[in-house]
C-alpha cells in the first residue's frame, strides 16, 4: 500500500515553530496570558540577555532552557536554532523588553526560518513607541517609526535631514546621554515643532514632557534625562499629512519642485515663490528655507 503524502501542515508541525513573543517594557502586569502559556509550553527560550529574561521567568515561576541570542552572536546562533526547529522544537524568541526584531535582535532568525519553511508565529504585546504615541496627544493617524538615531553626530544629522521632508509624525528611540544633542540637531534641522519625550513608559517613574522642541531642550537641561526614552516629533505643520494633502495636493511633492511650479505659474522670483510655498505648507519662511537647502544638499 502506497504511503500517504504528508500535508503541508503536518510537515510544518514536524519542523516545529518559532514564537516571536512580546514581553513587558516595564510593568510585568502587561504580559499577556497567551505569552505566558507559550513561554511555559516552549522547549526553549531564545533571549537577548539571559539575566533579564530570568527575572521575568522567575516572577511567573517558569523554568526553561535559555539560549543566548543577541546582536553579537545572532549570525552564528540563528542557524543553530533553526536546526532545533527543523527537528520539531517549539522555541520562543524574546528580547529584554517589548517586541523582538523591533529595534532589537530577531530579524535574522525570523528570515532564516521563513527561508527554511519553518512556521513563525507572532505573540503580540507591549511596544514602547506605540504606548508613547497613544498618550502623546499629537496627531498620530499617520506616523513613521525610525528606531534609534545614529550615535555619531554627522550620521545623526544626515538621518534627520532625510526625515525633514517626512510629512508624518516621527517616533524615535534615544539614549539618555545623547538626548540633548539629538534635540539640538532636531531643532536646527526640523525646526521648533511640537514634540513629546516619553520616559520610562509603564514603569514606576513614567514621565511625559510635552511642548515644542525648544521647551524640551530647556527641561532636559534643567533635569538631565534618565532611563528608556521615546522621542515623538509632530509633522512640519502639526497636522496629519492626509488632511494637508486634501487641502493642497502640492504639499506632497518636494519643496524645491513646489517653488519651481509657483515661479512658472505666477512669474515671481525664487524668494517670493518660497514665501508662497511656505504659506501653503503651513511653514515659517525660515523652516521652508532650511528644507530647501537640505533638498539641494541631498
């Protein structure tokens, strides 16, 4: 009798499964019931820092084999984990806090699993920038998450210039010892936009500092920041882009092109055209001039 061909699901089950498990970013009560079940049922847990993960597991009385998996060893450790998964293991991937692969290690392992036909299952949960956006009070119908800004000044400024024309709200992570420099660069390159510093979100000393970038700079100079920081910066005009575009579709095109079109249509010089384009975009003339210079530099 001819053996039955294995179904795709059966083959995947034999290969095991990688669970990408979000863990609390501070308050341990934020872990989900599903995440706890997966951590208890997994054959092993791949974690960024075994000491940090042990604190979480000990709190919930979970004992599991831990696999060290972080940015310095993921190139070699990912294939080792895939071998276990191909042999049928159920492995949970966690980071120190929040969701793995979101400004944390994990994407190499997930990508390798996908290439090898191993099931990858997300177990969603806490995320610092999402929590910060929800409580920010700024328009967040559209936003872009840019992760950590580069640590080197020239590279950081280059990254901010690339974001200067971004019409959506910006969500960034920053180290406390670099926050002042990043705010100074943001003020010079992006202008004095509304912004929010969300510090130690969900933890005991959670704090939200709201205002314009100049206000945040003054506050941070008086009281140097500590802990985990999320920096949120409003769009250039403080409004979600889709609303601005509905009023004037040309707001979606580069500023330099906008200026050229006004010059041709109205027969005015570049200075006058820039002033008109700034008014249409809800920018100050100074902010518009900076954006025009950035566009030319790029």
